[in-house]
């Protein structure tokens, strides 16, 4: 493993910031400075500013994100999901996103391979949401959404179950704010969007702001 990847995985630094730390001589291997291309060996002792770095064991959690929190480390004035997580989970990275006004099931992990598998189009898993609208959805617009609505980044097709203002929405893709944009295209505003399932992983009775560790729940 390259030294910059090791530093990024075992600290809160991004890969770019890890490169800068290496260039500045803040990262040492067995007490000596190294170049950015150095490959870490099993017995190497890596330090950053004199503190030993260790890659944490693989951890994946499901988290019930409340509305009003952003899925980011930098809130830019807003509270972030990391304000609700304990310090020992602060290195976990979100798998996908939920916007500030949305709530529900969010996966976080420090397993890069798992994150790639869950987000890669070839492994895309259905996501299920509960949605409330401010006004009743007409049968014609329901059919249009199920058939496909033209957005700026392509056709958006959603599976719908429900009636009037309350719907269960199944999304097979994962484009940015796709559900909100799909309804907005037809003149509807989403009042509530709450994710309850990703693939076979269900939020269940997990309360807002709470989390639990996951193991062996990622079968296709």
C-alpha cells in the first residue's frame, strides 16, 4: 500500500492532505522521512507529527440520519452527521448521500472496497423511500413518473406505491437529488423524504440520530 493511502486511511486527512504532510516531512516511517511513492511494509511503524498511525479494523454501520444534518465533515455553518457520531466512528466515510432535508438510512464504512462495491453501477442496489408531497399526485403524473421523466442528466424512472400525497418510492439508480428533481419537473414539491432500505438492509426501528454496526448483510 502506498504511504499516502495508508496515512489517509489511518487519519482524518484526505489523500491530497496526506501527500502534503509527506512532502513536509511530517510523516515518518521507522523514524525517517519518506517520499510519496513509498510502499508500506508489514513491519513498518508509521507516524504523523510523532503519533503512531494504525489503519482501523473494518467497520460498517447503518445510521438513521435526522433532517437538518449534512452528510459531510465540513458543515459550512450546518451541523453534520459527525456531530452525532462518537469519536471512534469519526473516520468512517458515507456510502452515498442524503441531502440536508432528507432523513433515514445511511451507511458509513472505512472499508474502501465495500464502499466501491455498494456504489458502483454494476452493483447498484434498490433504495426504498417514504415520501410526502404538499399536494396530491395525479394519476397521469404517477404514470409519467413510472414511465420515465426527462431530466437534464437523463431519464428518471421511479416505482411508486401509495396514493394522494403519501408514497413509497423505489429507486434503482443513485443520481444527485433524483427523486426531488423528478417530482419538481412535474410541479410537485417534496415535503418529506425518508430512506428506509438499501438492498436487503432495512432501517427498522432504529431511532433518528442512532446507529448500529453491520455484519454480513451485503448479499446481492
